[in-house]
C-alpha cells in the first residue's frame, strides 16, 4: 500500500523509503539466489507490463520478485506464484487495464507505490525515481501481502493494520539485507528514531495526523513485527494470518496475549526509543521575506548516507513551526502539498536547510541518497530561533515542483 504523506514518504513510505536503493550484488551471490529460486519448484508468476520496458528491464523486475520468493520461503516457510503482476509507468493505463481484468478492485489513486488485492500485485511506477522504477517499485513489500492473502485472509481494520503493513516492511527489509542494499540494523535504527519522535506508546490511535498514523503503521509496525519474529520465529507471522488474524489468532501464533504483547513492547520502547527531548522552532520565509504557512517541515537525519525523518510539524500563518527533534546532526526538510487536481494530490519536496543555508531540490522528489544540506553542528540541544529562507515564493514552488 502507498505512503500517504511527506513524513511517511521520507521515512518509509512505501513509495520512497520502503523501496530501498540500488547496489550491485556480488555475482556469486546472484547465482546462489537464482539457484535457490530454482530449488523452490514454483513457476514464474504471470507479468503484465504496461508501458515501454526493454527485455532487460523486464528481467530485472521479474528477478526482484524471484529473490523475494526465495527470501520469504526461507524465513516464513511459504511461497506462491498464484497471482498476476501488473507493472505500469502510467496510472491511467493501469486503471484502464484493471477495469477490464479486475473490476472488483476499483481504480488505483496513487503513483509510485503498490497494491496487492487477492491474486494480483499492482505496481505503479509513475513518478518514481529512475532506480526505484528499475527495480519495479515495492515488489517485495506487496508480494508479502500476497502471501498474507495466500495463507489466510487480510482484515485491514485500523487496530490490526500495524501487523499487516509492519510485517510487510519487515519482510521487505530482509530482502534488502539479502541483496546488500540496506542492513536490518540501519532499518531498525531509522524506525526507532521515528518512534522516539512520536513520543507515544504503542498502540496509539487517537488524535494522530496522517503522517503520524502512517509512521505508526509502517515504522513502529516494522519494529513490532521484528520483535515478534525474534520472540516466536518469523514463521509465526504468517501463522497469525493463517489462523484468522484476530486476537485469539495472535495469542496462538505468538504465544502471548495481545495485551501482554503491548505491555512488553512498551517496556521495550522505553529502552530503545525514548521520546526526543530537544526542541526546534523557527520561521520559514519566502524569497520576498514573507512568512510561508502550511508547509510541512521535518528534522532529517542521514543514517549510512540515507535520509530519514525524525519529528516534524507544519508552519502556521506566520510561517512558524515547533516540534521535538534529535538535538544534533540533523537538517530541516521542507515540503509543500500540491493543489488537488482530478482528486489527486501530491507532495513537492522543496529542499532542506542546514548549517550553511537552504539547499534547493531540482525536481521536487526526494532522493534519499542524494547529498543535501550540511547538518546543524553539535552544540545546544534546543534551537528555537531558526530562520529558513526559501529561494521561491509558494506559487513558484507549485509552478516548479507540482504537476500542472
């Protein structure tokens, strides 16, 4: 499923940070993965490519799924090829095809993300960074949803969505580690930073913004799924869905009642992700020196060279913002929600501000591995008098970074 806000996109969204980045595998490791897939004895899933893809591009995406099948079979004990993968570089073209093949699904509304109804894996690559498109977007994440459907039934009610999505994030992180793209340790450190920035126990359903809810479901959900896998074995996750994905199934699958897990996980939070205590506050001004309200600003930290958010807020009418932050080694990322058109929205990434001023983004899409602003230096934990000067007005950001 897609991420819904700049906060989730920067951290994880499914649409940006969940997708990982490209690093070449050692040839011997590649051959081993291919051999291990052959040993699974499953046919290749059916693929439908919508758009212009070379034979080599198609093979890379097919192989991305095969790797996920290998990794998940070895960790979770289940594999399937009983589904069709739709890969499209154009949202409208995908919806036209889905209306014919799967009218029960309904139109997809997001770009650069994925969706997995029963027996179908839908990948929308429109708007993705080139390297993300090259890998077929969130193949592994959505394939794990296919497995959840395969063994049981998905019940995406809010109180259980953290395990639906969090386990898919955990599973896809195993693939990233197997391919040498990102370690579980890095993924864990970033998610704990998100948890610290929220400063709330788990679960917490009341008064959450869209970004906070997304972080709750995907990032803290990832930590919860990993914790459960460490306690009961990763195969217990799919056992939960096989047993019916309800409270009694939770107890049987993980050998702990749901409320008992929440209590134990809260103790774990206080050990590994205590709330952020530093405060950051300031004002955002446009190129004419006027305050800019309605911007989303996030503290951004780089872990192993990759950008992750750690707390954020929205500027008021006076352009002022305030939120909890790590206290050191962060920059301030600035986002603007684009105007809605035909029911579609989107977020423009304007750039980030650091020790030497604002570094503007060229295309409005965050590249998590691109060089950004110089982080604020160590020193005082609290920074409450920041002034961020943008090189544009609000209308210029929309004209430059939002689709017409």
